[in-house]
C-alpha cells in the first residue's frame, strides 16, 4: 500500500488540485513542531479561509528563511498573491512578507489563525496511526499527497444542507473516479 501511495499519491493530488476551484484571497499560515527521529522539525502550512490546504513545507528551521521559502512556494503554486495573510505573532512571518510580498495585508492575531491551527489535527491523527514519520522527506511526500487528496473530500458537512452535501459528495467521487480511473463506493 505504501509503495502504491508513493507511486500514485502525488500524481493524484496534483490532478485533483487542478480540478478544485481557485482558492480564496485570505491565507492563514501556521507552523507546528514534528519530532522526526528525535529531532525537531517544523511543519509550515498555508490554508485558505475555508480550510482547504494550499501548501505545506517540512523544515528543520523556524526562522525568516523558512517562512520566506513557504511564501515563495505558495506564490509559485497559486500563481497569485493573497489579499490578506493571517498569522500568529511569530516575527519570521512579518520579515518574510516584507521581502516576498510587501503589498499584502498582514494580520497578526492568535484568534484569527484558527483555520490553520485546526488544519493540523488530521496530520496529528495520521502521525499517531503511522507511528510517527521516519524522515522529513517522507513527511513532506506523504503530507503533500494526503492534504491534496483530502481537500477533495473536505465538504464542511456541518455548514451546508443535506441535499447540497450529497451533491458535493457525489461530485467529489466523480472527480476521484475521473482522476484515478476507478469508481469508489459512496
């Protein structure tokens, strides 16, 4: 199963990302510590205002250089800059933003950043099930593919009426069937 995921997971995630709608213009960013083989690493994550994961980056640093790398990677993948960047009060974000995208509005507040904070929960669950990540590269590969595919099935069940939820779920399974060539049971 792991070899299958390594071979096809990222390709599926890339195709799904192209089929998803364009991300919103607010971009919460956050970082969380991962212990990999006894060494601290930082998982940097960018999400949109609906909780869809835009990009992730696993780094051994938590400084301006790492924040700048995440912002550059995010701009390259999204092909546009967000209107608003929401972060916690880590100073590295402000320094990186001034260098990479100075025209973007930057909001620093712990409470505004909940979208990014909550997006780490599935990662923590997967990390526990997998008995930790073995290397930073393995974490980057797995989380890039996992987040890209899970974005397809991120349907916000509690926010929409049942009829809209069923339609969105049917559409997600149709996209999945189109990308993988295999039909999945709803």
